[in-house]
């Protein structure tokens, strides 16, 4: 990006400061000083972050809401267009701007069929194409339970998932993390995961415990962490409008959401391998009830 448009490293620029002031007025409280609030978020629509006219405002909005780590996904069409020089520069400018603002950008890849061996080659090709960009990490959100017949075949799917993760690790030197449903980390499946994840070198695992009962989320997360003491974890929480109120904070409002995040942080912050809460997803958090 042009030098004249670059914010001062480590600071929030005037546009972001204005956004913070607006959000404070809307919500009646500080939003950028609470250490207990989530700092990481999934971003599934990269369009406003790639477009020059909305890139800075989108990054400013992320930062103003307290996020300094975002996992960003791209459509097959967007990835294909990176063969074009100008489209590559749009992505480079996004990653440069986020770094200048003190924000971490990770590549987010998510499609359940990618865990199958015949589809795994497509995943590796994408990673080979994308690893030349300056992402700080690579995150796989490959959800086996989204596949037909998954309920009766979970152990085999878990084997396929861990095989996929190992192949990805060999194909890229980026820090690697994954999203996992908690059932794959508990009981017999948890024992399988523990054996097969040895030496995998994951930066962290985001556990998707989607519930609006913070005590239940914290307890389940704590039990999983105790079962896997050598691994680092984030707790994924949902604000998706498409999920029911018992799973997503979308209809709870910001006050309930904040109080729940503080409760979770209080319960888990003393766990040595707890890396914080990650929010699913950015596209919905702006529409939450005040």
C-alpha cells in the first residue's frame, strides 16, 4: 500500500479510533481494554478485505472490536484469480496492512471432503500456491461430521483427518492449527486422537464447543485439556445467526456475550496451554443485538 496510507506500526489510525468511539457510544462501554474478550475470529468472506476501497475500514473494524488475530478464507474463484498480478497485489497489500497494524492474518481452509485421500491432493495444491504469501499461520477447519454417514464412521474419519493434517504439515512450514468438534477429543476417540497427533506439531487446536452456557463450555474445555496435557488449545464460540440460541450468542446481545466471555476467561486463564477464545464468525458479530 502507498506509504501515505500506512498507519503507524502498533497504533490505531484515525479511522479506527473513530470506529472505536462509535462502538463505545453504541454499547456504552470500553471495547478495547478488556483482556478477557476474544482476540481471534474466523473471517469467511474475504471480499471487503481484498477490495482497496474497503480494506482499511474492514481492518479498522476488526481492530476496533478488539481482534488482533483473524483467520481468513478465500473462495476457489478468489484463489484462482491470484494468477493475475493485480489480484496478487491486493492480497499482498492486505497482509502488509494487517502486519503494520499489529494484526496476525492466518490462511483459513475449510471443506470436509478434503480429508479424503483423492481430494487431499487438491488441498496440497492450494497450500503450495498460497504459501508464498506472508500469512502467519495456516488453519484447517475440516469438519468430518459434515460428511454423510459420519456418525457411524467417526474413528475412520478421525484417522483420515490426522493423516491429512500430517500431509499438510509436510507441505508447508507455516504454523499449523486446526478446528475440531469436542467429541473427537473425548473418550475413545480422544485416545485415538492423542496417539495419532503425537509429533504433529500443531500450534493449537480450536475446540468447537458451541453453547451459550459458559460454565458448561469451560468445564468441557478444561476436561479436554486435562486429557491432552501436551497440546495447546483455543475454545471456539459461536455468534452465528444460523444456529439456535442455545448454541450461538447472536440473539443474546452484547452484554450477555461479554459477560459469558469474561466467565470463560476467568475459568480457563489459569490453564497453562489455554490460548484464548476464537469467535465464529466475523460476518455475524456486527449483527448481534445490542
